[in-house]
C-alpha cells in the first residue's frame, strides 16, 4: 500500500471519529441550536468517509477541509469570553479537545493529500 492510500484511509478514520464524537455529544444537548449543529455536522463528517476512501477528487477533499476548518473555528471562537456567537466563553472539555485533535489531524492529512495529488498530476 503506497503512502497516498494510507493518507486517504487516515483521513477517513479521523473524520469518522470526529463525526461520531459530534453526534454522541449532540444527542443529550439542552440547547437545540448546538444539538442540530453537532448532529448534522457529525453526520456530514461521517459521510466524508466515502469521498476520501473512494477518491472523489480534489473538490470533495477541499469541501471536507473547509467544513472541518469551520468546525474548528467555531470551537475556538466559542471558548473566548464574550464571543459574538454565544456571548460567553465555553468550557474546554476532554471530549472537545479529543474532537479537535482528530479534526486538526484531518486538516493536515487532507492538505498533504491535496499537495501529493497535485504533484502526481503535474508529473503526468
């Protein structure tokens, strides 16, 4: 198995884990807005297993990358006191950190995939 194949599977695994955590965290929420965000976003992350494993192409990888970056930014912004989204700083939980680790890993892996795919295509 070449390193590009490994990267595609690693991206699928990291987005799946982050998505599962989001869905699980969204189910018991008392806040319907965050519940919808976590469940819908988590399902989207779980869905993103297929574009990565099936190699749907750079547009799909970039959309997944962008969505994950938005999720990371929302988490960072909502930890800041008096932020414009919630008006207060959220707590930093172990589950939140774990989710962010997998999302940041996904971002790094997808960037590597995009770079390697571009190199591969330019060599043809």
